[in-house]
């Protein structure tokens, strides 16, 4: 696929079609990887995006229970002081 380099203010840039953006799930940011003779654009996803909403929903549904106790009976916390 050939695309043109265009002027954007004092810089240059490229335009990606809506089809490409949707196919590769590109929204706000991309990671730019420079390799020998290549420039790679990789979709950048936000780690833990929407976790706050998911945790709130889990709490509302009563699904936010501990799987294991956070302190064990045999644990000696004095070692860490």
C-alpha cells in the first residue's frame, strides 16, 4: 500500500485510512518501532483501561471477594519491620 507524506504545520506526516485504523484497532496512539530499514507502527493499547468500571460493577454484583486470605496464620510480619 502506498501512502503520501503530507505537510502538517512545520512537520510531515502520513494519513491512515479509516479501514486500516479499524482493522488494526488504532485509536489514539501508536508505538513507533525503528528497525534496520523499516518503520513499524504498532497499535498502542492502554493497560488496565476500563478496569475501574469493571471493579465497580464487580462490587455492585458482590463479586469482589478475596480468593485467599491476605495474611496467613503462620506468617511472621515482624521479619519485615
